[in-house]
């Protein structure tokens, strides 16, 4: 058995994360003391635990997601850094049931953000992604635009309150000419000039309106 203990500084008390190692990989019960904790709490604790290597962290998180049949994961404000992004990128790659991922208000930076987006580009299942408030700059923006060029599953993307500038904005606008699936794109609170921001907003708004009319039309087909 592998016992993981770490100090949760936010709550100021010890949290015990227990995972049974079986021959096939990580399996067993996931507890914090005697009280079962949320999936987000356990995953965050595992990602930040210093005495597990990357593969052990990946195995634990993947097993937890599968055991609890998780399709939506909210890890906002969990203090995750670039190394944690490497784990989450691998999870996105190997766990196709994950449809929504919120990593907002962490400390991913350009390095962590790029690790996530490198996988998102070729992902075929993730629908909603938030990387708001992660100190993401134009280095990330360039990688994000490249991902949008090839991704055909992502419908909602939140990159608000980062450090993206016009370099990123121009690349995003270009990517939206080939990407036709994104219908919500939040870039509020970045350094993109208003004129360029309005151009991006116009493209997304027209697309979202078209999608809404399409859904209404499909509903009318069954309206007797």
C-alpha cells in the first residue's frame, strides 16, 4: 500500500490520501481520514504531493476519474503549477470521458498552459475548457491558436484575465477561419486591443447565433 500524507495549508490540518497499489496498477479506496472527500480535493492533493513521481500521480488521478465516472472536473484555485499541467495534459490524452475541465485561477503560466494545449489540439472529446487567470502570455497564445487550427471538439474556451496581447489576438482570428466548432470564447481582461477584440467577438457571436438557430430548427421538426 501507498500512503500519501500532505499538509493542506488552506484548511490548516493534515489530510491523508490512501491508495492501494495492485498488480494491474493503482486501485482501491480513496479517503481523507474517515470522511470521503470530493474528487477535486483528492486530485488536487495528489497533484501537489511532493513524494510521488509523475507516473504515480498520473495512475492515481486516472484511476480516480474512472472509478467515479467523472466527466466534469473543476480544479479552480487549487494552486496548481506547470508540473501539474503535465499530469492533466496526460489525463486529457488518455481519459476520453472528460468533457469539461476548469483550471482557472492557478499558476500554470505559459509553460503549463502550453503543456495542456499541446494535447487539446488533437483531443476529440473535451467540450469546455477554462484557463482563466493563469498568467498566460503570447507564447501560450501562439500554441493555443495552433491547437484551434486542428481541434474540432472544443465548443467553449475561457482565457479571460490573462496577459494575451494583439499577437495572440491576430492568431486567434486567423484560426477561427478554419475552426468552426468554437461558439464561446472569453478573452475579457487581456491586453488585446478593443478593435481586434471586437472582430473576434463578432465572429463568435455570428457562429453562436447560427448554432442556436440550427438547434431551434431541429426542435421544430418534432413540434406537432
